[in-house]
């Protein structure tokens, strides 16, 4: 799905691979997921580079096996100079964790006298989030018939559009992607404004 997204002009694609809550699953399943993650990185590294894709992994990787952490670092370094689509993999990630670690970073700066508490703004918080240097998602595609966000990008999804599909992710095809993008293109994004205001801006 990475290549079809790149071909349609998508600049950033974020995939939720493993949540911080997924550690509650059976140990054998977790071990298989870790091995699958490692194997996929090894197999896809060259393809990502050939397609000018930059890989970035967000989340708390401290609980991952050292072999997996090493592979993540290796592929990120291999693709860091690529200028095409940015592929973000959220692994051992949770939206609450992300906001908490940003708050801790800001609290440390206040305690150290680097900044004042009253200087903490939305922009300051955002800058310390895992994706603080990237734009908020325009569209989130929720597969598998689920209709919840599952603790995913809680801060960034404030004005994100949603598309729900019963298709499971392994069965999600370029045709499904086209359907989602067409649905998104038909929507009017107001960001708190009225429809009339949005139309006035478009016509200006």
C-alpha cells in the first residue's frame, strides 16, 4: 500500500503496527509479532530505498528486543535521505503515552529554568510530540469494521476526517484506497468555521 499511496501524492503515511496496550496479548502472539516486524524491516528495506521512501518509527522502543531496535535504526538511517513519501510506523505507541512524554519534557524544562509554566502553549506541546514536525493527518482509514481510535494520535486527530471499512488491513487494496480518497475529496473541512466561510475563502 506504500507505493499506491506515493503514486496518488500522499506525502505522509502512518501505520499503527503495535499499540502500547497490545502487550496484554498472549506472549506467544507478541513474540510472533516482534519477529514479523523484524523480518518485514529486513525484507522491505531495499524496496523502501528504491522507491525513495523515508521510514520513521515512533513509540517507546525500549521494550523491544535489541535485534529489532537495531534493525529499526538501520533502516531509518538507510532511508533518512530519501525525499519521497514518509512512512511512519507507530510501534509500542499510544496517544496518551505520547502526550505524557511531551508533558514530562516540558515539565523538565520548567524545572530547569529553561522556560516558564506560562510559556507552555499548544504549539510547545505539539513540538514535543512524536510527530511534532509533521502535519496533522488529513484522513484516517479504520479497517476491520472497527469504529474507534484505539488510543491513536489523540492530539493530532482533532480535525482529521475518518473513513471506515469492513475490509481487514491485509485485504485492503488500491481500489479501497481510491474509494477512501474519493470520499475524503467530497468533504468540506471547516476547522470550526461555517460552510459559508469556507466557501468564501475558496472563492477568494
